C-alpha cells in the first residue's frame, strides 16, 4: 500500500488537503466527483460516493425524506431485524 504525506491547508473558512493525481486514478476519482467522509475508529475514511439511478416514477425528494426517516429511526429498525 502506497503512503502519501500531505499538509492540512486553510481554504477560505475551511481546511483541506490535496491528493496526488496518481492516487485519484487508483481509486477512480476525478475533479468534481462527490465523496463520502466518515470517522471510523478515530480515522478519516474517504470514499467515492455511489451514484444511484432511481427507477422511473420514483421521486428523488421522496427518497431523501425516506433516507432521513431511516437515519432517525435506525436503532429501532435494527432492533426489529432480530425479532
């Protein structure tokens, strides 16, 4: 596994890091791609956001609301799985 060292840089009111083009190519990322960022076990995990194509007739706004409800009640849904 290759390792790269980068410095955290101030960008406007935020902070960021640059990523080498060869690293982006390895994981299939390009300028303008959306990424997901999460903290897991004290580490930052960065991954390319999956593009989902909704079936015809399914509204994107409905899916956003559904995702919010699922996140809000995640613990309850997981509890139902074991019943």
